[in-house]
C-alpha cells in the first residue's frame, strides 16, 4: 500500500489530564489539559521585574513622596540593609503546616544586571519532635534520598551534632546541593520578579520573589513522563524574605527567612540558604573495555570544566578499566545495539540509586572508523541512565571535508575532539538534543561533530577557527538555560524520556516552512497491510525532489538520525510518538537533493517508551514529519500520512499469540534490532511462537512477518536476566 504525503494539520504531542496528588496547603490543581511538550522555564527578568524596593520609596514615616518637606524633628535615620542574592544554588524549605514540608532548591543566575531564577519543590510528610531527642533521630525529609540517616540515642550533644554534620546524616544541616527522590517531586517555581529594599531604608530589609508555581502531575504507573499545567501555572505566590545572620550550619553563604503568601494570604514559613556556586550536581561513572582508552583532560579542560559552563558541579569517577570483552563480540568491529546494551547492563555500578544521586554511566569501547562516535541507551529500568563512546571511531572524511588535521583519525588520537564527543553523549544523557534542530549548528557541545567542523570552516556562527584546534568545549546559552533552569524531572537521569520538552513552547523555535508535494514528496509504504495484533509494522518512506531545482534536505531521513518522527493515532484518538531507541546522528548534514532524486529510510513501528503502537484492533493513522533547520535558524519540514488496519483476533490461538508478543521486553528486543540474547524473556517468547505448529492463516504466524530478519536463532545463548532496551546516539 502506498500513500502520497499531503500537507495537513498536525496535532501536538499526546495530551493528558492533570492529576492532583497530595495537596498539603496547596490549592487543588486545575483540571486543565496539560501537554507533554509544555515545559515551564524561567526567563531572564526584565528591568521592571527587578525594582529596588518592595516596601515603598524608603522615606521617613509620615512624609508624603514628592512633598519637598523635611521630616519632623527628631530626624529618623534610615537603617542599613544588605541583601546579598548571591548567584548559585540555594536550599529552600516551605512549611505550610506542622505535618507537611516542601524542600528543594532555588537557582539564581546573574549575568551583569540580568537575573534568571528558578526552583523545584519536593513534598514530604514531617513529624515534629521535641528536643533533646529521646530516641532515634528522624531522617530529615529534605534529604530522604541521601540514605545517610543515623540512629541517635539520648540527647543531641554538640559532639554528636558535629558527627552528624560531618557525615551528612542530618540532612537539613548537610552541606552542598541536596538530592531528593523522584516520586516526591511536587512543583516547579518560575520566578517572574525579584525586588529588594535599598541599601538604606526606613522600612523593612526585604527580598521579595514573585513566582509562578507549576504543580507536577506524576507519571502514571509504568510510564515516565509526568505533566505540568500550561502558563501561568497552578498559582502565583510571593515570597518575602529577610536576611538572617549567622546562617545555620550547612548554609555557608547568604541565608534568608520569611513567609510565602498567595493573593495576600499568609501560607507558611519559607527559608532559603545558599549552598553552592553551581546550580546542579551529578556524577559520571566511566568504565573502559579492554583495549579502549577513555577521554582525558586537554590542558585545563575536562568533563568538569565542560559542564561547569552550564553551571553543573560534575564529579567524574574513572571506575573499571580493562573490562573483559564479552563472549562472541569482536571489540574492534561495529557493535550491534543488543550486544552493546548487554555490556552496559553488566558493568554499570549495581548500587546506583537515582533517587539518591544524579548519576550517569559512560562506557568506552574500541569499535572502528565509521561505526559512530557514541551512543546513548535510553531505558535500562528508567530513562537516560547511560551513554557510550567509541574511541577507535573518529572523523571519516566522508562525513565532511572540514575535519582538517583530524580527517580519518581515531578519536583516541584527537584528544580535544574526543572530549567534545564524549561530553556531547553525556549531554544527551541529560536530555539535550542537537542544536541543528533548535536554532542551527554552532560551535558548542550539542551540535553534531560534522556540524561543528562546518561552522568552524565557514565561521558563520560561533568562534571562527579550524577543526579540531578551535573546538569550543562548552554549552551554548540555549542548552545552558535548559540544563540550569528546566524542572528537575526533565534533566535528571531517570526522569523524562529523551527528547521530552524540546517541542514545547518553552523552547524558542522559528516558524517552520513545509514543502508541498509538488516540491518535496514524502511517500509511505507498508510491507503488510492489514497487520495482526503483536506484529511490528515494517514501514518505509521515500523523500523525492519533485521540483525543478536542487533543494537542501538532511542526507539521512531515518528515525535513528532524529530527523524523522513517527507518530501513531489509535481508534480512541490517543496519539503516541514512537521515538527511536537508536540515535545515530554523527554523519547527518544538510545537502542539496537534485531534481528527481530520492532518499529512503525504514523502521519497525511496534513499541517505544510511550507503549505499544498497536495495542488493540481497529484503524490507526500514521504520521511522519521530517524536520530540519538551516544555518541561521531557518526551519523547514515535510509531512506524510497513511492508515493501517489491525485485525481482530479470530481464535484462541490468535489471542495466545498476541499475549506472547505484546510484552514490553519483546518491544525492547525489536527496538534494539534483535541480536539481544540477554533479553531472555523476549527470546523465549519469540522462540515459543516460532516453534508452534500453527496454520498458515493463523494470526500468530502472520505476526511473525514483522520479525523477519531479527528472530532469535535456536542457538541463542541465554545468559542473563531480562534487561530493558536502549538508545543509540
């Protein structure tokens, strides 16, 4: 079946109803429809949002402004007021009642007179207790994720207090940026105004923050992506604070106490204490396969300095070295996704707890030139836990003519470019996407390697220079804003799925110009139609230049290249974006497509982190959008659509076959492209169905068409427990 691509109204990402959860003193969340792509993000504050005095003009009491009168004798004297809103991360606490406490962080970014301020709150149930403590010391709810609570019998003496502070066991007093459990996440604070009293004032000495609060609806069971309400959020609050000195233990910088109000009504106590010059912190664990070489520092630059450009405090742990090559793998070959995924699941630190730390895993393997410089695996148990880098891949001259002295060399032999490439993969792990799709290529970490080489050669954006000597080892302002000020779930490992939020209104994007079929035609073709329940749909498409002139298009239009997005709308009207688990973008560039010529790609539409594409019988609509951004931020695209029918089961054998195939692990096996013997449950299910003596007209037999070329062989070596699947980058 072949369908011509047509221009049509394209709905946004799948919508979901906002949940309410536990409310505490918060109002019930509005029942507005929220969208996965809508992500609140703090913005630079305008001059009018930085007024100097929230408490009036700072005149003596009883003296009208502009009167020209002298104050009555004896003259009152203004009081000095020092508000030090130091840049960095603050630990915040909001207590609306005796039994509910919200803890979190507030990030203050200051560049000259400009400020960006954002925060996150996590909800905990608190239990007040008297002092001295008669028994075990309760773990501070704000650091429930640290796992460092210590039982304390008897009174809290100065010595015991010092011991607790030194070990970080007493969470509220422990230094540094705190980490909180993901399931406690409650809301995002987008600060829209910052006011403070003048240096000398007759009134109070106050810092006032005006903020939109966006209450978060936690993801449904079995999924990863929660939702935020649309702007202006759930409610608007004012936080009026005064400086306090000395600051409590654990707040080495400025410390403030005050109240949070909504519409003039006092809602509770609020404290805010500076803890770090960085905005966020994370750890990177690096494991290196036997024969591989990990990226090293280049002069004063390393992973820490790269992420410091985004305000992150990165701890790098070079863990295992000379990791044995897995049986049946030639380490110097290109790695099958399933084999690489198997390796990553076996070497990653099993003690990792993403509720206690933001931890990313980087594994380095040799591979060879032309395989791809790095990969990101998206889902082990939850999204975005690790990435990989190929030290013996590198910079093939077939990618671009602008690699200069690095052309056809391995990454291990081009240290600056190697560090940039590995940092790029880590950026994917923290949910950052290529800048070619968000405003155009530049000389920054999240632009593809060929893109950086092209920018340096052309010197049209970023810093002029040559590749690799003038590579900028830093994030651009766009990615820095995401990494510093997006809500925690969007960037922390184990939060939202890769790519979430980048299509929302929080991300600046130009109007996209869509080609018509008489310019660029996108044709979709299905290998089988109709299909059975449990059958992956083998879908291919061709992009043809139907005009009379060469047109600039991506040279790779596959879903792995992140240029094409497939979405499926089912009989109930629910749309699922079938994002690829394989991100292979190293060689993507914009090239002229001559008149009459075509580009082709294919995929198996079956399962993604949003679930199965076809989980019930009926009519489905498939949409494909290919989108790209030209140098200078000019956005183009082309769309195609078709329909597919999914048959109803006709017998018990049909139902049994569907039950075998509609397994999440089978979905992950397909997402890895097969060759994943460590997904033992998937191998067992597919082998069981293949071994059944079914009639040729049985749905189960027909469903196996979709697995053609990736079915496990009878000799598959089943060695491990089942593991979920990954993303290639």
